[in-house]
């Protein structure tokens, strides 16, 4: 009986870890930001002065879009903690990114 209790206990723990991991994946894929990129003076680029809708459904891992844009680890941590309707600004070398989390 003791072995059976240990097996059941182990299965419950692993099931909890599995469901938690699934929940985390689902949560990151549901996040959406509106990102407005404003050009710093003297820079010419077609991507600057534009607005993007960034949905994590389109990426393989959380914060991948931010990584591709060159956000530093501390910036990514702040974006990751954003709640719905929260807005922040991130200064990169050549541009200012204004982010609003909408979902």
C-alpha cells in the first residue's frame, strides 16, 4: 500500500507540473502589445515611425519579438511583467519604443 501511495503522489505532482507548464505556454501566446517606434533625430529607416501589433502567437518563445529588436534583459523583464492596459517606453540606441499591452 505504501508503494501505491508513493506512485499516486508522484503522478499527482507530475500532473500538476504538466498542467502548470501548459498554462504558462497558453498565457504567453495570448499576450498582445501595440508597439509604436519613433525615430530618433537624424535616423532614416523604413521601420521607424511605425506602429506594430505584436502577438506572441506568432513566435516560438516568450519575448522573442523584443529580443529580435535588441531589447536588453532588464527591458524584457519589465515588458514581461506588464499588465493589460499598462504602457511603458523603452529607449534603444536609435529609437524610442512605446508599448501598450492590450491582452
